[in-house]
């Protein structure tokens, strides 16, 4: 069995943000205690793979750094370069 983890990619969110990012390192630590030999670092998703789950225009804007402030706030992130 392979267990992939991606908690090494930290997203520094402001305190009180609605996305519970702190749970991922805690989960990885708990799984590591009984399955360390099965754990591997997950590779980054390709643009194609991201577009399987998200609108391709959204993926392009995020990757290009052109996602507008309104859209960022709509999904719960503060404005550019404030986090």
C-alpha cells in the first residue's frame, strides 16, 4: 500500500481562516506512527490534473498569479501578498 502526503506544502493562512490546514501535518504524524514504511511525498499535480477538478481558466489564473482579488476573497483567501 502507498500512502501519499502533501503536508510539507504549507499555506500560511491568517489566524481564524475557515480552512483547517493545521489538520494535515497532524494526520501525517498519526499515520506515520503505524505506517511509516508506506508513506511517500506526493508529487505536485500537473496543470492537466488540476483541470480535472477545477475550471481550466481558474487553474490558469492561479498558476499565472492573475486571479483577481475579488475571486481570492470569494474562496476565502485574503488579497494578494497579505498572507
